[in-house]
């Protein structure tokens, strides 16, 4: 999972947020002052660390779920192709 670093525009507090889905970004807020305006800081450290185990963090991912009645549903997620 990619780890992004965000900086509060009000007090400058830095915090790392693990983003597992795009919808989670809505709930972000500064833990110091509660300001919801955070700007993203590019963190090259976490990006480099993931290169040893996973080839790319932007690669397609396959999710298999049990939809009931013995059927498995597979969903292929392709980042960057949201249309
Ligand atoms: Zn703040």
C-alpha cells in the first residue's frame, strides 16, 4: 500500500497516511488542529521501500470475492483507467 505524506496548510503538521483506496482521502484531517486542508508531500522513501517485494505499486490488482452460492467473482483493478 502506498504511504503518502501530507502537510497541514494551517499549522504545518506532517503526517503519514496510508491510502488503500481513493475514497479514503475524503476523511483526512490534521491531527493537530483539525484542519481538513492538507497538501500532499511526495515521499520518495516509502516508494523506494516497496520496490523490493512488489514490482510496482501502480500495477493491476486482482481481487477475488466469494459472491455466494459457490461462485467466485474476480475484479481486476487498473489504476489510471477510471473511465
Ligand atoms: Zn494543522
